[in-house]
């Protein structure tokens, strides 16, 4: 049986805005995350990711609704050492070396909870891939190295849940890759991982499940593949003549788009299987190809559906692979 790591019910958070207005940063989120899942919170700027994460970490209280972590209110679980966080900024001492920093935090853990196992400094450093920079001053570490150091610190209490708020924001491609390589090496060992990101490919590459958030609401939830399909179906392309295309238009009312490019027709439809069957059985269409829309298409479609016209949130950031 799966254990539930995080359960949010009607989770909402309001802030006071300018001129007495109210900002509803999180707007009725229902979410259940099982222990061992690796989940990405994907959403544009201002979507409500950080506000939700802060409530999961017990750093702020919901205005309404609730969030439980391992079956207890998030604010209680926060003090148990079962949850650790990697934040974007702060938390490091510039004059220490990397290893000194890890040892200091490990000793704080050891003295604060004598009944817990003594943190294994060497193991946390190896997992976060910072053993090779053990003697480097924190102030001399790149942004990516500092994030890996924070990751090592987060691993010290051997938490059951690790929460990362845009851990690779502002990193170059190499640093981002090294960070995720360290994360990946640690995943798959039963730890629950929740990370917020703007980067579509990061969510696609690393998460088992993507929870897409826009305007404080969950607009899609599933594997990257299911979100691609959910957003706008699939495209069926084929070599087909105009007369056959006319019959398809009439016979398949769920067709949403037809374009012609380079001798092929591209047909978009919610039920690509039914469309393909029709084309093969009733027309002279040949060389059929069915392609899922990419995650960027899905992201734009889903977040713009939930959009507030007065809001000018950036859509997303592309992720450079090379
Ligand atoms: N302390 C606060 N006071 C007032 N408004 C706030 C506060 N914190 C967040 N907000 C607003 O709540 C909304 C959600 O913000 P949040 O930081 O959770 O989004 P986000 O998805 O994490 O964005 P980003 O990707 O830019 O970090 C935004 O409109 C933001 O301006």
C-alpha cells in the first residue's frame, strides 16, 4: 500500500495586495502525492508555486484548506526532520569551505536530535557530488556548486521528503546538468521529491509526474505524455488528396485543425486513433504518422486557458539542452 507523503485539500492562500486589494496566490489546490514519487510543480512566474511550497514546508499557514505531510499538519511535520528543503537563496556561510559547511550543519543536526542517527557527512557530500570541491571556500563556488552544497545539507537528516524551489534558476547549462545528475543518482531510493521549475524539459526529464500550476490552480496533473495529450490531442499527418480531405472534414467532427505542408496534411483531433482508422478505411491516405504535441504546446494551451487577462505572467522559459 502506498503511503501518502503530501495531501492538500482546498489549499488556498491570500495576501494583502496594493490599495487594500487581495491577491489569491493559491486558489483551492487539491493534491495527493505518494511517498517515493518525483513530482515537478511547473508553472509561469507568479503561478503560486513558492507559496504552495512554503505551506508544504510549514513556513506559512493556509488562509483556508489544509496541507498534511506524512499524515500530520505540515507545520508539525516540519520539526521532525523528515522534510528538507533546497531554496534558491541564502543559507550558506561564505567564509567556510564546502566540507566545513557540511560538518557544521551535521553537528547541529546531531546535537539537536540525539535520538536520530548521526548524519553521514561523507555520504551526503558524495551523493551531492561535492567531494571534489570539499576544500573550496563557499564564496568561490559557482551558483550550481552552491546549490549542490545545499542539496548535500538537505540530505544530512536523510529526509523522507525533499522539496526544491527552482533549484537550478539562473544556472548555466553545465551546472544544471551536474545538479540533476546528482539528484538523479539519489532518486529511486524511496525518497519523495517535489521540485518547482519554469523549465519544461527539466520537468519532462526528471519528474515521474508533472503538476502544472497557473493562477494558483492546478491546470493539469499527470505524466509528461498524458499532459501533452490532454492539452490538445495529437496530430495525424498523411499524404492525402484534397477530395479525401473534404470527406474527412465532414465525417470527423472532432477535427480541430488541418494544415498542409510539403505534400502532407496535418490533422489535429482529440481522438487520433479514430481519425487514423477513418483515414485508412475510407480514404486513399497513406504514410500515416501520429505525433504527440510537445510539452511547450501543452503548457501554453493549459496555462492560457486558466489565464486572467489582467495578468501578464511570462509563459515559460525554454531549457537549453546543449
Ligand atoms: N508576501 C506576499 N505578499 C503579497 N503577494 C504575494 C506574496 N507572496 C507572493 N505573492 C503573490 O502571489 C502570487 C504567487 O506568487 P508565488 O511566488 O507563489 O509564485 P511562483 O509560481 O513561485 O512564481 P515564481 O516562479 O516567479 O517564483 C504572485 O502574484 C505574487 O506576487
